[in-house]
């Protein structure tokens, strides 16, 4: 089975949404992963509840016209205010759950089925909160979201991030612990190459091969981000994707392979075009 390739859209800052979709289609992608702040009003903190029905319809029509599927959302809490998954303040956690429900409904309205929950700043364990408390706060919040996920057929894919980015859910193992506490088939795991490079370590501190991580956590993995540890796209650094893609094939991964980049130095067009060219080349060679 061939991989399904998608692009995360936040790198297209300043581009009209239709131009974004048209360009990724031209490059060969069949999916787009939206960062909510790119489609919310820009005169205040991002809030998906401010997106009008007309705007949602416009986005759906663009996707249909270009043949690029909106697979879901990521950067869920970026540029928002007042939300936090493990905050000791119950009111803050309640507001976060309510916003999670709004995100879920938006995702479904746009045709998506996946939400990547990264948002390191809004999940960090704060001073005075123990790790056990943090896990319980997060599990309770996600469990409260589960009925809305089920109603809308949307999966939250929790993203482990390196210790340099957060102090909570810094490995796939930690993240699976939370998943098993929530006990919902719609709360699962997301893997990201950059994050695995920085956070998946052996007991002696050496880096684990990404292929091993992919194989070990196959039962929980629902989404995958392709990028390089240098924060650019696949093929723009030294990371060899052959063993990574081989492991995804061996584990029969059938989700999206979505490109997420953070360093736009090579240029938006080059990053978008050359990333998929490299990935397709690797896929053909394994």
C-alpha cells in the first residue's frame, strides 16, 4: 500500500488558502493538515469558535475543488490564551476541555478525522504539581472529551515531544501510559521524526533508532509527521528515511505521512516540493 502524503499548512503564511491547496496538489500531496490559528480571525487570540459558518463552507469547497483532503488539525492551542491540560486550576482545565470539544466539532465539519495534540506549553507540569497529578488531570480531561470524539468520529493523536520542549509526555512510553489511563479508542498516539530524535532514548542515554520506536508502538500509532531534526523537511538534512519508511511498511501503517517543518529557510516552495519528491523516492526504493 502506497503512503498518503499530506502537508501542514502553517508554513504558507501570507498565502491565500486556495493557493495553498492548489500548490500542494500540484506537488502531489493528497492531504492538508490545518493549524487552527491560520483560519481564525487575526485581530485577537486564536479561537475556533470565532470561525463563521461561511468560512467553514469556503474551506470545504476549496478542499473539494482541489481534491486535497483536510485530514485534520494540529498546533491545536497555538496562539490561544487561557488553556492548559494539566493546570491545577479546575476552571482552566474545564475551559480546555470545552475548547477541545469546539476543536473536535470544527475538525469534523471540515471533513477531518485526526487532531494532533502537541501544545507543549499548555501541557507542561507546573511548579507544585506532581507528575502523578499531571497524568490524572490530563486523563480526566481527555476522558471527558471522549464522547464528543465518538460523536464526531475524530481521533486525538497525542504527540510525545522532546524534554527540550516540555516536561510532560516526553516519550512514546509516557504517552501510551496516558492513553491507557483514558481508555478510549479515539485517544491514540502520534509519532514525529524530530520529536523521536530528541526524546526517544535508551536507559544509557543513547538515541533509539526510530524504526524500533515505530515497531514497538505500532498498536497505538494513528498519525505520523515527517521532518528532519534540523527542523526542515524530509531530505533536507542527514536523517535517512529508508529505515523509517521500511518500519512503517512492516507495521502496515495506513495513516497519513504528513510533512511538518519549522525552519523555512530553504523557501516554502522548495520545502513543499522537494520533501515529497524525496519521500516518494525513498518509498520506491524500500
